[in-house]
C-alpha cells in the first residue's frame, strides 16, 4: 500500500493544479448538463463517467512524460496519421455520404489523431531547426499542414479540416511566420472564396445559406439553428433551472448531448450561466498561454500556445454554430459534449500543457 501511495503522489507531482481545478469544474458542469440533456439516461450518464475517468487518467499519464520524449513522438504519429488518412481514402467506411472511418475491429476516425499529431510534428520540426530558421522551413511546415488538410477535406469533412488548418496556422504563427505572408495569405483566401464556393458540396452550401435565412427551411436544414436559438433565447438572464428547460425536455433540441449541448446549457442556466462558462474557458486558455510564456524551450512554447488557442477556436466555433452566427459544422463543445474520443484527445492535450509546465528541461532532439 505505501508503494501505491508513493506512486500516486509521484504521478500527481507533474499535474498542474490550476489546470486540473478548471478541468474538474468543467467536467462537473458537463455531467450535470449531460444528465439533463439525456433525460437522466443511465447508459449516457455511466458512459460519460467512464469517458471522464479514462480521459483524466490519460491526462495524468501524459503530464508525467517529459517534453523531450513527447517531441520525439511527433514524426511517427504524424506519419501514422497520414498513412491512416490515405487508408480512409482507399478503404474507409462510408456513412451518410462521407468516407471518414476505418474499420480496425472498431470504427476509428484518423482525423482525430491528426489534431495532436500535426502540432507535435510541427513543434518538433521548428524546435529542431530553431537556430537556422529560414523561409524554406516555413514552406516545409506549410506542406506538412497541407497534406492532412487536403486528405480530410476530401472525405469530405470541412469542419475538421478547417479546425486542423487553424491549429497548423497557430503553430506557424507562434514559430515566427512573417506578417507579410499572413496578410498575403488572408488576401488570397478572401479572393478565392467564389472559387471555393463552387467546389463545396451541396449540403455544405445549404448550411451557409441556412445561416443567412434558417426560416427558409424550418423543418429541414434550418431546424437545428432555429431550435437551438429558441432554447438559448428562452433561457433569459438566469435560465429555467436544471432539468427544467422545455425545449430540452420536449426533445426539440437536436443532438442535445453532443454538438448542441450548449443550447441545453443556455436554456437551463441563462445568460449568467453562459458568462460563467465562457469565463472558465478563458481561464483555461489564459493558463495555457501563461505556461507557453514561461516555457524554457521553443517546443514547449509552441505546443502550449497552440493547444490553448485550439481550445478557444473549438469553443468559439461551437457556440457560434449553436447561437446561429456561424454555419453548422459538427464541432463538439470541449469538456462539455458527450463523446469519449473527443474528450480523451482534448485532455491528452491538457496533459501535454501540464508536462510543459512541470518539466523545465527539453533535451535537444
């Protein structure tokens, strides 16, 4: 027993207390909202508890891995992820018109792996070339980003591709990508929007059009936006109370335990609850950026800063989607939505930030 206690205390030594507290608060809120959104479903509640326990265990384990070992995992994980994406393109299962999954005895979505593999790969690459960074290194970084981006876009999975693109951009930005390249790229992207529109699938175009006028198809493509905005608006200042939301309890909110869980939260806890929730998210992001600012190495700075802004992006996109100011792209709300893969991936990223915060040295790779 003393050995087990010593091992447990040793493992917790590399857990950042501030991040852990914020994560546990978020998971507590998530459990309450999933309980309400699922109609107190025992299967959903027990499944969510299992997912949380597994994700927290993974977080603690990764927090105890020194950053120099994490950096070396970047290249093999990236290569494996790209190979699996090619496998999806050749042999993947088709569901609802999209080819995104591989059957490995269980359904696996390789794009989830790239959410961490890409920033790890880019951070490893720029850390290794820190002393001699030139324009060619940013070009190589852009190619490393473009390969998985195009493979995921082809599936098609526009939402994940855009999130992955944002992650890669953040890392390139923090690695010192020149402003003239950023401004030029933004101008080129804006100019190419008419061309991009022509290549979008019909359902993707409908999602954008529904954002402009969801009432044009209230029982079809516009249903999600209409019902979620009604739920959020009806919550008022302080909400209707836990498990008292009528839009939720009467099954008007679609996918209410996953992508649209924020609509349930907004209806039951109102504007005041939304401010608290956003405050918790911003506190996690601020802690991550503080860790990045104090990191002794380029790898640590790049990973902590990128993972922090990734979280902010996912929160912004989900809340914007559910509130009707962004198109519906199927992005879950971090630390809130039901789902094991997304939660484990997210807390694995938090574990990396903890590792950067508590291990002060990164050996040269």
